């Protein structure tokens, strides 16, 4: 008996040959929940990216970070051209948006801000209008473009590892070779 695509897991979608969905298609709720549950295993994603509030339930699609309701309100006041927010529990997501959340994450974003010498907890209005924010968006967009071409197999949780392990590995690589991290942070012309 065939299982409905809306109730399949990431592994089941990949195994059934449906692991490369249209990036702009809506993600089934079961997949959305599986991804955000996996992302919550990373301690950095259990606190708001912009403040110290616990258990964030909102995300900046633009930056792939998770945040609390109060900070999401500030993001919304900045405008969708700066930071587009969605609820991780209630809203519908596209695969492209889910890839941003899964490949971004609070740990990776904090590491980027710190590497650039910027306090990741600085005032939201100035943080997201900075060159550091624009650099991070460009870096994340390259990874998301790759994920769109590879499909669900590009997600850390589809590769047998957790998002927490992938973010920790990326942070370790960046800190182990600061010159490479610096070069990776330079925007390409």
C-alpha cells in the first residue's frame, strides 16, 4: 500500500525517488515538523537568535535563524525586504525556505557575526541593516541554491547526521582555519 506523500518522512521521500521536489512547492506539514524538530536538537536553536528567550517558535526565512515572538515582531517592522518571518509551527513553507532554515541556523549565523567582529546580540535594527548581514545572506543563498539543485539529500538530517552536528562541524572548520573562514566570508564580485 502506498503512503501519502504528505505523511512521508524525508528518508521515505528520498527512497521513493521524490527527494528532489520543486524548490517553490509547499512542504508537507510532516516534513516541516520533522525538519524543525531536528533543528531543535541543536542547543543554539533552542534560544532566540536575537535575545536570550527560550524555545523560539518563529524563524527569519531570510537569515535561516530562529527567534521568539517578540523579536519576530521587530523583524516584521523592519519589512520583508530586510527579514521575512514565518511561524515554525503554523505557517506553510516552501522547500527553498526550509533549506534556508536547515542550512542556516542560529549557530552558523552567530559564528558569522562573531567572525566579522559584530556582536550577534546587538540591536536588531542595526544588525540586519549591516554589511555583515548582507554577507551572510549571500553566503546562505549560495548554499540554498545548491540545496535546491540537490534536493532533500542536501539536508544534514538526510545525510545521517543531525543539524546540530553539521552546524558544529562548520563552526569547528571555520575556527580551525581562520584564514579559510576569512576568505569564505569575502563576497565575490
